[in-house]
C-alpha cells in the first residue's frame, strides 16, 4: 500500500475506529463490570466534557453533534418503561440523527454565533416535535403481543438501515475530501449510535455505546488541536513545530534537504495570494510523495524541509532530482479572477513561473493572459558527518547549498560539498 494511502487509512481509523472497536470488544466479551449508574456517569462525562471542550475550542460542529446525541438518548430513554414507545422513538431517531450528521458535516465552522446556531436550533425543535408526535400516536395504540415482553435488541426498519448506511458512505467520502478528524469522528460516532439503538433493551450495553459515541466526538477535538499545532493547514504537511520535534530525535546518519520555490515573490505579487496558495499546494503534494524514506515539512512561506533518517547525501540525491523534475513538469490552471493588476509590497518569497511549458523570469502582458502555469524549485542537501553532529549545523549547511543552487541558475539540486556539486553539474544531473 502506498504511503499516502496508508496514512489516509490510519487517520480514518485512529482514534475513533480504534476506540469503538475496544468498546465493542469489552461489550461482547462481558468484561464491562461497571454498574449501570457508573456507565451513565461515564456517558454524561463524555457528553458534558465534550461539549465543554467544543465550546472552549470554538468547535460548533462537534458541539451540535454532541447535543444531537444527547437529545436522541434522552428521547429513547424517556419511554424506557414502555417497549412499544421505545421502538417507535428509536425508529424515528435512527433517521433523524444521520440526517443531522450530514447537515453538520456540510455546515461551515462559524463558531457560537446566533446567526450560525439559530437555524440548527430551529431544525432541532421541529425534529423534537416530530418525534413527540410519533410517540404520542404510538401511545394511543394498544401494544402488540410482540411488544409486551422485554427485548434485548431493537430491529431497525429497512428504511432506517438504508439511511444509516448512506450516511456512513457520505461521511467516508467527506473525510477523504477534507481529511478532518471531525468528519472521521462523525462516522464512528454514528456507528456507535447505531449500536446503542440496537442494544436499547440491554441498558448497560446501550449506555456503553452511547458513551462511546460521545467520547469519540470529544476525542476528535483533541485530535484536531494536535493537527492544528503540528500540521500546516494550507498544505497538510507537518509544520515547523513537528520539524523541530523530529530534529531532536535524529540520529546519524541522516540528511536534511531544504526546498525553496523559485521566484515565488514576483509570481505571488502578479497573480495574487489565492493562486500563490495553489502553487504551495502543488509543490506540497509533490513533496508529500518524495521517495527515499524522506518526510517533508513546511517551515514557513515557500520554504520546505525534508528529513531523511538513516540516509547520506549519495543515497538521497537521486530521489531529490526526481522530486525536482516532478515539480517542474507539474502544471495547474490558474483560477479565474485571481490575477493581480498591480504588484504588492515587499515579500520575502521569490517567483519562477513556467508558462505553456516554458520557464520565465519576468511576466510580460502577453504571458499574463496564460492560465496554464507551473513552477520550479531549488534544493540544497547536507548530511551529518558524524554521530555527534548538531542538526542545526547540518541545516545551515543545507541552506548554504540552497543558496548555491539559486546562484547557479535555480531549478537544480546542490549538495553541501562544493566538489560534489561540481561533479553533479558536470554530469548534467544538477
């Protein structure tokens, strides 16, 4: 399995899928020895604690998801003593909760404002009225013999199962598009919710799954905070903080490569920051697929760094050359309406653009009308010479090699050794 696919599967399963699997294992094995009041306490801790975290981190989507779960559990538990009413209510919430999860997944994160929450509050009120109407109609009916005895599980109707399955497929597709922990959490929380409904007749097991549904959403807030701290939101690459942590764990031999987008400043000033963001994402997508065991990081602006644990310069130069060529051959179509008419002020980033396959340093008025663009990068690489090498010294050596690559014409790979760089140049590789 490709590394990026493995990372996607991992981010989908961890932590929500693993947490649900552990809860299911405990439930089916009978290892859960806590009394029902203790399980109920865990449920309220998961819901209440998750809502508090969501409020503190301004995550209205998770907050609303937890509130929807709370209302669903309250509605089902309200008629616990009357099996036929429990069945009716469970069948209703089995449809309403998935629909709410879809709407929450689609809504933008706008915090806790009246304008953002009022429509959802109105919808939940209408759904509560609908649930009450169905329960009232069922209360007026005489319970059938099938409902007269205690049940261990609730068979959900076909239409409810269809809605649950379609919602799960939608949430998986949504996660593959966004890679956000909240979308993954909605999927696994929905799964725990379905199990909680199925085992409604077994109070301890049902409460355990209700607690799992809330706990998965609460944990997603922590996971999202971690991603914000250690990953760059624009490119999805690990950020400078993650790079600094990785530097502390390096052991010789290792190599560090510094990557910089050529002439990015002029490009960004000419076409605007939105197109500049397209460039950054284009380069980052190539860096994420670097071969040779490297891990790419965005350290700021148009500057990226790649760590190669256990590799020397000779091991990684070929892989970096492949990366350089892949970026140079990649093209993208500029989004309409993003071309800037007048340059902006000073910017530390440089620009190099290739239009219709030709690299250009300056952008003439004729070239500015072209929409198909591509960029090039310069790369400097250095290797730790001994076990006691300071990573900061190696990084500085890679920076010097990068400056040499720019001075020698850009769109090239240079090593920290001038002699080796000269041999590469003579061989036509750099």
